[in-house]
């Protein structure tokens, strides 16, 4: 389960918040996402959905999943991350981030020195900017793999 993966990290003892980055193409959470959130809630982590989408798109997820949220996040820029840390009194070492986009989710989390967890996309429909990012990502993955920094499908501690 996801909770097993998260707790495998040595830094995990200090993790108190989980930021979940979601591209909100769909209008309501899937059963798979609901089950994942319930699994994570068992870890007693503060869960926030962080999205570049509008409040109107994010609110249904916040309400249905009963979690906090941040909209218009402008990932990978740091402004919203800093606001979240101040609002919830969190340090970078207390935050883990889960996302499926290398150029926004993972890059933004790494810039803030958060624990970042790259996952496969849950959907197959993307916004135009996301499509552009996904077009560029394979070139970045190849470069990172050649430098032996990251290989898709591998688990890193």
C-alpha cells in the first residue's frame, strides 16, 4: 500500500503532512483516489490537495475527500508552498509530496527540499500545458538516467 511505501523512508518519522498534487481534469474523485486517501488517513497525516486549478475545480475534491486544499498553486513556484508552511506551521522536513509531473510537482517539491514521490499519472486526459510538460519529460528522464540520477520504474530511498 501507499502507506507502506511512505513509511519505508528513513525521514518518515518527521513527516506530518502530505501534499498530493492532482491535475483536476475529472470533476469528482475516483474510487481509487478515495481509497488511497482513506489509506493515507490511517497514517494520521495532514493531507492537502495542491492544484494549479481553480477553486471551483478543487472544492469538490476537498469536500468529498474531507481534506484541506490549495488552489491556484502555480507549481513549481514557491509562493504557495511557503504559504502552506506558514499556515500549518510546517518545516520542509515535515512535508512529503506526491505527484505525477516531473516539471511541476517533483521539481517544485525538490526546490523546497520536501520529500518528493513521483508516481504514474492516474488519468489519460491532460490540459494543454500538462501535455506540453509530458512531451518534454521523456527527454529529461533520459538525461537523468544517463547521469544515473533517476530511472523510471525504480524505487529510490
